[in-house]
């Protein structure tokens, strides 16, 4: 399975920045933040795997 960095390297950050009207550093930060699971989603995942009680 590809690492997060490998996947993000395939995202056209410059195009994302242009569409958002921000610089590339801000766009990369946004892409990385969007790729992180939210705590609620992560909790649901762990519960689905039965690693957390309901």
C-alpha cells in the first residue's frame, strides 16, 4: 500500500492552489489536513473493527 506522502506527491498541488486562490504551501497543508481521518471517522473505524466498545 502506498504511503500518504506517496499519494500526496501525485496530487497536483499547484492546481489545487490555483483553484483555491492560495499559495502552494497553504494548498499542501489543506490537502494533508483533508487526507487525515477525523477523530469521529477514526472512532467509527475502530468500532467497526471491534477495537473499541460501542
